[in-house]
C-alpha cells in the first residue's frame, strides 16, 4: 500500500480565487477567515464548488458564535502539524465478491459496491473503493440501532413491547436494518443521505427518551457523512478526527445534562448487582467440582 504525502503548506491557493469566494460568502452574509477558504480549495479546485462546500459546512455543522469563522469553528483545525500522510488506495481494488462487515450496519455504498454521489466537477460517480468514511458510517448505524431498539444502558433493555405495539418504530427498524433484501437496505440508506431532511421524522423521533441527549450527536454525524460523500473535502480525508471531536463534545454534554441522579444511581446499582451475580455463579461453578472431589476422598478414607 502506497502513501500520499500531503503538504498543506505547499498547496497554496491563488489570492484571486480566495477573493472571489470571499465575495460570494459575503453575499451570503458569511464572514470566514482566509484560512477557511484556502482549506476548502485544498480539496476542491473548482471555485463554485468550494464556495458551496463552505456554505454547506456552515449551515450543517456550525452555530456561528464568532466572526469571522475560523478553521477551528468548522472542525477543520487538526493540530499544529499541517503535513499529513494518508494511505493511497487508488491501486487497491476489492476482489470479486470481497466484502466484509455486518449487513445491517453497512454503508449503502458498500452494499451497492458503487459510489452514490457525483463529485463537484465530475459527470459520473467514481469507481468504488472502500474508504475510512464507510467504516465511520457503519459505526453511525450501530449508534442509531442502539438508540431506537434499546431503552437505555444496563441489561435486558430491548424495547420488545414497543417494537410489537408501535408500527412506525417497527417499520423503521425493518427499513434501515432488517430489510428483506440488500437492494432495499441500500436504497433506504442512500435515500437518507440524499434527503437528510427526513432524518428527524424517520429516525430521531424514534429514539428512546433515554437517548435524547444523543440526538444532536446523531445529527452532526449524519451531516459530516454527507459533507464527506458529497464534496470529498476535509470531512472525507479527516473523517476520524471529525467523529472523535463530536463524540468528545457529546460526552461532555452528557455529563452535564444527562439523566437525573436517581435514575443514574438505579442503573449503576443494576449493573453492579448483575456483575456480582455473574461473579458468584462463576465461583460456584469452580467450587462444585472441588466439593465433589473432597466428598470422594472422604468416602475412600471411610
């Protein structure tokens, strides 16, 4: 496997291009640093597409609180070292019928074995290559499945009764995870990426109340995936950094706003009791053969 060495300092952009994009952004009442524009042009050479990419990022992920918006505000600041080395999979194609993963959690592109988006400036989808973004989408679907099929942390939390009695919840689980064919599963996941406005009604509204604190995380995760697939910009090449960032933000928020203390204590006690019960059962399993052997020895001696 080869590696591409990307020196972001060497990818200097034309000041005239930056000025054109800045003018467009001002018309959209957006005030951003020149570094934001330069970063967008690092990934997307077409001026019009780079402008749309910045607007989409701001509208999808950022709640402007400072002016001008910086790379950090957009999640594009990944540390002091601007020289990054990424694997190059251009010469690595999957063998026929090669596919790994758990089907309900697979990316729609992995299921279809084809790219679903046409990139800016291109006329047809690129040849499919399994990328890091597909793995991050799989993790996204694991999160979604947990939030709509479980009542909360702890043991025996499956929403069995809800799944039986609530048609819309059951249909959502079938649509995105238990569809009778791969084609239907692929179409459902593709349609969500192409029409993200349906995310609230089709998925977020089915989150169990215990997971309401994760709705914002799920929305940001979807926005990052769409930006990555649609533009192949910072969210595509630095997908792990973006997901780690929003997970850390969600952790801090959860610690501040999560369930009330009584509910948290109940769950902790339940988990502790379960662990102690398992430990006791395991110890009894080892004690029983020892007791039998001691009885046998005592019988021989008599």
